[in-house]
C-alpha cells in the first residue's frame, strides 16, 4: 500500500489518510490523495499490467484502499477506445477516437468514482452515505452502497430523468426530490447530512471519488501504448473527470510510465449552463454562479462546480480551452454518431463531438492530431431526448 497522506489542493495542508476526511480543515479546499510515487516507480513497470484484472483495479498501487478485502467492485473500468473513422472523415480529422464509459456498471463513468469512494467508506467504517446529484452519481452511489451494505441517501432535482431516479430507488436508496438545480440539492443535503452524521460523497467534497475517476487517464495511457493523445475533449459539470485525468498524468510521469507532452484538455459545457467557459474566456481562476441553469444534459447542469479552481487550473496548465454547445447540437450529435459509428452516446458525451467544428474553425485543432472524445455515459438513460 503506497498511500501516504491527503493534501489540500488550495493551501497545501496535509491531512491524515487513516481517518474520515471531507475538505481541508483550514480553507475548505479539495483534498487529494498523495502516494509514495518513488516507491511505486521501483515496484511497477509497463509490463506489470499485462496479466492483471481488466477493471480499474488493475492500477491497485495508485488507488487509496489499503486492504483488498475492502474493495467494492462491480467490474468497472477498462472500457474500450474506439476509432471514429466515419465521423472523423466527415470532419477531416485523421485520428479521432472515443473512450466509451457508457459500458460501465450503472451506465456512466460515475461508477469509477463511487467504487473508490464506497470502498474507502467501508475501510473507514462508515455506514451511511449521501450525495447531491443531477442523477448519475446518485445511481452509482446507490448501486455500490447496496453492494457494500451501506445506507444511501440521494438528493436530486425534480426534473432529473425518470429512469435515473428509478435506478436509485431499485438499489434501495432513500431518494429526495428537490426544487431547483444540483446546487439547491447540495445545500439541502449538506444540512441534513450534518444533522444525521452521514458521509457526504458529493463532487469534490471528499478525497476519493477523484481517485476512481483518475483511472480514466491511466487507461487512456495504457491503451495508447503508454503515450498520450494530443487533445482530450471532456464534458464538464462537476469536473472530477478532467481534474482526475490531469492528476493521473502527473502520477504516471512521476512513476516513469509515460513521458513526453501531455494532452491539451478541452472542457465542453452547454450554452445554457457554461460557468467554466465564461470563467476561462474572462481569464478568471474561479467561476461565478450561473443563474437559471437549464440543459437537457443533466450532468452539465452544474451552476458552480465546487472544484472550479482545479478545473480551470487543468485547462490553463494544459494550454487547453473551454467551449459551449447548444442542446440542439447535442441531440443532433447523438443521432449522427449513432448512425455513423453505432454508439448511443449520452448528451454530455455527444457534446464533445458537437464542439469539434468550433475547435477546428478556431484553429485550436490540427487535423493531423490525435483527438480523444470522452463519452461519459449511455444514451439509453435518456430515451426521452430522442
């Protein structure tokens, strides 16, 4: 086990990793798990992974669970990377790829983060967990909590797609519907969780969901033969994925598993809820609260991400950018990619395809570059959109 401590991403304060932690005790910043990377470098090589389990737990040394008996898994991770030949040809992009996390348990990439977070809850002796969610994080938490035998409490906006609400309920979660956005749900669950002693697993408000999400970056590197694409286009709501991948690339480089240039990271949001895009365009290091957020992509309806400064830091450090697309363009992209490539992307994932013309026209993308789109979930969860 190589987990060393937790570190605040804002002020740098160290916290113990063997006790329950949420955010920084000094400044309320996001906490990151830190590892003894020099020792890991001595222990791991690229060949180490060849015979390992085909799930995110193949990167065991870089995950925060001390005892394997505490790992709660439904087989999440190690999803395919598909070359989008027809879609790429239509845009004159020679090397267009998509990583498809619509194939993981519960149908979205949220399973990665919740597998890690729920496993750590088991290790720390936590019995009751809660989350504010636009939908998919709640479903994933409910599933893994059921597997672990934990009580789960989900607070979600009333207009969350019905299949996702039903998914939470069938796993046995206690579901509360809230007027407003995920921020309103977050305000409510924060108070109730504090009163009842529940462990909050909302985005970036504990250290371990990002550890599961960073395995997306590990898998990208491994499936590209320990190199990294030129550009990664990622749909951004709470931003755990884009932040997690950037953390993964740092850990891979410091353990001598990858070298060379890192990808330019592109954050994609909805035109009707684009706090990160606005902040990047204005050169700010945090987001303003987006008033009246409304989009068909439930995962993008986050008016102010808790870890906004980390999202913007990732975009800036990578020489990336942030763009927005309309809901109409997302639906068109869902249909287009399904008919060209046989994949039913969720609207959030489809946003990454929809934004490509903007990136090409602006000169951000070179047509010879290797571009990876990240599909974060299955479109089957959103039948009403089609």
